[in-house]
C-alpha cells in the first residue's frame, strides 16, 4: 500500500513533505490557530510549528512505517482542509485529526479518518489504533466520529481524557462484513 497518497471519493490525503510549501503553510495555520487548538493545548508559535512540521516530515521519510501524517485536501478542489496522523508506539498508534474550522463537519472527519485507519492496520501492521480527546465538550463529537469504525472505550482511560481503541480483530471483522 502506497502511503504517499491515500484517496477517498472526495478527499486526497498526501504524506506531509518538507518540499511542499502548501503543507508547511497548512501545518503552521492549524497549530498556531487559537480556535483549532482550543481543545488540544496552547497554540504554538510559528517557529515551534515550523520545527514540528520538520520533525513530522522526517518521520514520514523513514522506510519502516513509524509515525505517518498526511495533509487532507478536497480531491476536486485541492483546497487544504486539515491533517490526519498515526503516531506509532510499538504495535499501537494514536490516531489524530486536525481540521480547519471551515472543514468541521462529520462528513469530512469520517472520510479523512477511514484511509488512515485502513493504512494503520494494512500497511503498518498495527494491533490497535487508539484515539482520545480531553474530557469535555468534544467527547460526544469524538465518540460519534469513531462509532462508524467500531472503536470501543479504552479499558483504562487517561485521567481527564476520553479514550477509545480499535483492535485489529474488530477492524478485520468489519472489513470482512
């Protein structure tokens, strides 16, 4: 499975690349945005966002899949919508999604998550994909976004967080259905 570009009917996910100036602009825009970062953490400075972007791009160039992060854009328009990522920890990876405020719809979110989840299990060989958010107003939204993929509540959530997990066995059963 090629990780450079993942396609859905409406979206194109391209692996973040240091040579793509639009990727750098998108990354900085999201990580420095007060509105986007409100439920994640304090917004980064432009310098910190640029350094983070460089680190993510270096991970994306490694031959063995470790962490992977993609820019999400409209397939027809090419309009930058956000980022989706898998942050690997052994046989598990944390699934992350950040969208620009104008793209905050369930349709875009679910469609952006699907190819990353499939990639995690099929290409990275993960046993679990984890997802989480700070406990609070995003919990209900996150639960709703993860439900179509069969995520289940994590047995030991982190204090102050709502956590879910998707075991490979559930993904395989869903894929076979």
